[in-house]
């Protein structure tokens, strides 16, 4: 990018021209990014590097939004982009639902604190890590028959500014590695998965960052597991699965665009009891993790949001538009995949607050199914129906782990699960991941604890 003072002048001129052409509000995200992607599948390796520069500009006019983007980020390119954004807003103005927006103003520079910036680490070192993980997985057991290892890093600098005076210059670093390993015996094939990701540099992959062997060991162990039983059981969830529940089943329902459209099971339930006293759920973008960001993609400072406290729904996730329409303002929940995508309401780091119980106390006297890890699943936003398949599971009888289970799935209704959570553990653990919404993918972290849930439907898939 150009020097800060010169670029700031170009940005301010583009925003000024947008308002001169009729916009009541305008904002810009100017992004430069550099990243590496490495994958190896069964010995076939692919390496990609990216280096991108572009800007997205929005214009607002009485409820109508226009959004345009450009890869020409000099003065002329930004001015032309701003004019196009205004033209688009005017084009939809007649059909737009009229409302005004309330925008807070921030000015800040945020720089990452990492030990090994990925852009200063050689491709050879990154590739060596990936190939070592592949080798570790293959050497775990002779029944390992397929390996998939992926590595990604990205360094992004964003300048976010608006016509009200916000000017944020934030650089973020994200690194993640994933291992999906398959083991086969006869006709039976099982998989194991492990990921490691954070808003850190390449130092993340030193020490105990052995994802290949961990995933392979899980896959191999499942070859000897029994098929899951079917029926209604009490359940115990591990932090990985409960964290995904916090994100998929509850978090998406707490996004304010779903509230306004009436497609969320939480619509109209603010300050009402929607879960047991044991349940507190938080979304906190400012938390050091894979989903970290100091400012959202509208330039609003992020903060910890308690969405549910002791079973009572306390707040929704809002951006500038939804916060204005609900009369509560933005709480820093606007995110976009890239400069060429408009920001929408999104989660970041969503998790259950820890409770009072140790793992041993939760297990004591418990009989049912203990679910470990999350493989895939879906929820129906308007009804809250959910089905999750776990990585593995165990039969528990009177506090003792018995049969190891494979292909175990649980089905329930979101609000029923929230009310039926009877005990929450002390251990909080986080998993990195990627969330999709409206065609955009963003980095997120799910966080959960061990917890007991009564009356879920269990089936084998």
C-alpha cells in the first residue's frame, strides 16, 4: 500500500465524493493480503501463494445500500468505485425499506504480536511440516490407507474508514493446519480429524503440533468400535461437540439479521428464559484465537457479548444496520470474507462459559452416551431441529466407559437441548474452523465444555 498519509487522503476524498453524490453515509475497506496454501493427499502435493490488493466501498441512502469493489486502489480507482456504489444505492432506493443508521467512530492502528510471521518463513519449512505430518500419520498403523493434510496462512492488512470519521488500520495473522486421515479394514472405513489454528504465526506448528498422528490414531481406533445404538438416551458432550452446538445451533439463531427476518427460533425472546440456569453462551471477537479481530469489517471495536446468561437470552449479534433497526447499535459483529464481499452479521469466537463440574464429577453416576468430537451436521433455523454426527462415542454405564462406538449421531431441538443441559464442566477448550454464510467463508472458533444433556435421540449413520 501507499504511505499512510497519502492513502488516507485518497480514501477521504472517495468517501467525500460518495456523500457529495447523495450518500448519507459511506465506508471503505481497503485490503492487502499475502498467504500460502499447501495440501497433500495420498502423496500428491499442491502449493499455492496469494498476494491480493483491493477495496470495497458502500454507500447508504435511507435504507438502500450500494456496494462496489475495485482492484485499482489509487485515487481514481477509489473515486470511481465510490461513484458506482452511490449509483447502485440510488438504483434500489425506491424499493428499499427506509431506516436510518447510527454509527460510532473509532480511530486506531492494530499490529499483530507473533513470533514467526508467516511471510518470513520459507515455503520449504511450511512444506516440510506438512510432509512430516503425512509421514507421521502413515507410520501410525498399517491400516491407514488415505491421508489429507492441509496448511494455510494469511497476513491481512485492512484500512477501514467511513464518512463519519472512523479510520482503522489493522493487520491480522491467521495460521491453520488440518489433518483428515482414513483407516480401512476389510469393508469398514473410518476417519479421524485434528486441526490446529490461531491468530498466530508459524510458531503455532512447533512442539506438540502433531495433528497427523493424532487423527490417524482416532481413525484406527474406530475400526474396532461398535455401531451406535438407536433410541432415546441421556447424553454427555465433549468440548468439541458442545462448542459446535454453541455455534451452529445457537449462535446462528442469535444473529440479528435472522431475528429481523423472523427466521430465528430466538426472535421475540430477548430477556426470556430459553435455557437452563447452567447455560451461559458468549461471543467474543477480542479473544486471542483463530476468529480474533480487534475491529469488525465496519470499523466497530469488537467486544465480549454475553448472548445468554444463566439461561436468559441477553443480546443478539448486530452490525450497523441491524443494530440501528433494533435500536441497540452495532456490537462489532460485521464480517466479510474479502474486500469484494459486503460485510454481514457473523460470529467470531462463540463458546459456552465453564461451569462447576470436573470431568469425573460429570461422569459419576451417569448412564447414557458420551459423544466425542464433531464430524458433520445441520440445523433448521426456523424450527431449531438439529442432527450432529460425532467423531466417536462411548456407552457409559453408572459412570464407567464401556463400548467404544462409531457412526453415532444425535438429534434434538435446540431449545430443548438448552433447557435440558443439567451440568456444565470446568474445562473450556477451543477448536478453529471456517463458517459459511451467504456464500462467504470466515475464520471462527468454537468453544465448549463437557456437559450433561438429558433426552436426546441417538442413531447410527
